[in-house]
């Protein structure tokens, strides 16, 4: 395959807004592989990081947290064995038609029947759900409350926790999602907009001893969940859909031995990195891509239609991921 002289990538401008830039294509050097990225998803964290204000208009300020593609060139002295033509999964910088990465930062796509489109969202949500599961298992929790359960992450959690024998009380905002999630294996699904929501949540949480809650909402919703949990429970916040500040936390709930904390998947990575076992984590995540960690792709856009893709992403909720086809 002949390679182009240049490639396109999505960058932040001086104000942190994404733009498409063109760069000269470089050959891989020592311990590097060049990946032709085929598909990448649009994750909420991609936009969050971009807004933090990285250097603009430089090749090093690439964005995108995950993707899938093919190795088209290899450097010398690779620490992990790859060859031209290998199907692989990539991480940081995936909003780019071509990506140079160290060999140990690339993972083989082992399932031949899994497409690049289906595999591109292989890391962010699966790793977060895996971390949630490890927290539940290590803590001896038999049942978990999960908010924003209609999201792709929530649907993965329902399937993954079921594999681990842990019940999930799923919380959604729309009535039509209740039967939908039950068909996917959810044990309980509650609509947070219902008049009797807190009463039902408390009843089920007590019945199933749901001593762990995983909350993506924040704001004043965290306290609603905490109040419904049994004494001695833990509520971990992993999202900020309802605001970055927790509100109206009742001291009386803390007097019952309940605790509030944050769930940071970066800690999970550090645990595996410290043990030099990141490949072990990746292997477990990627083996489940066709099943528990399968991502629904709602719509695919070409790279040049990035702005249209972003606009469409903001109009859908609980309906799957938006992906870019980069090549």
C-alpha cells in the first residue's frame, strides 16, 4: 500500500474548539508503528479534555481517546511484535487518519469477526465498567445502584455485572427505556422522574442490600440516591451530568455510616501499570467486545463532516455512539 504524503487530524484551535488540520506523514522510528486509523468514537471526555486548553495547531495536540485500524509501517526494535497488515486497537490521538504510537501502546484486535467499527470504542467505557466491577467485587457488594443506566456505559454495566453475579438497580430518565433495559438483562429499572421513584428505590435497595451506588449525575441527585441506600453504604460519583458540585448532602446519612467518593478510572490503570499488567487488562476488555462490551454505533460520519457529527451527537440520548470513519 502506498502511503500519502500528508494526513488530516482533528485539533483544538486557540479557543479549544476542534478544527481539522493537515500534517506531513512521518515514518515510524525505533519501537514505533504507524497505524491507519479506520474508525474512532466521539466520547464526552474527548471534548472535556479539549476544553481544558491544550496547545493549538501542533501535531502533538491530537485528540480522541480510542480507535481501531491497520498497521501500515513498522520501525525497528519493536518491544511488542507487530507487522504490516495487523488489525489493532489504538488509544490517545485517535482522531487522526494516521497515528504513530509506541508498540506497547497498541493492542491486537484478535477477533477476526469483529469489525473496526464495532471495535473502535474498545477502551474508555469497557475499562470504566471493569473498574466498577472490581470495586463491587472487592467490596463484597451483592447489588449496585447505577444511574444514567440507558447510556452505552450503563448497558455494558448491566451485562458485565450479570456475568459477575451482581444485581443492578438501573436508574433512567425516560419511561420507554425500562422495558428496553429489562430485555438486555437488567434486574430492576426505575424512572427517576416518577412520583414514587425514591420510595421504590429505597424499597428495592433495602431488599437487595444495594450497598454500592455508582452515580453519573452529581448535583443534588447524589443525595437522593444516598438517602435510599441501606446504612453503611457507599456512593461513588463518576459523572457530572447534573453539575460539578454535589448539593444538599445530608449529614444524617453520613451518621448512618454512609460514605461518598469519586470513581476515577485512572486509578484502575495505575494499578495495572504498577504491576506491569496493562496487557492483562486490555486482553480481558477486548475479549468481551463482541458480548458484554459491545458498543452500539448510532451513526457514522466521515472525517470532513466532523462538525455535523458533533451537532448530531448533541441531539441524541441513550441511542448509541457516534463514530468517525477516518479513511
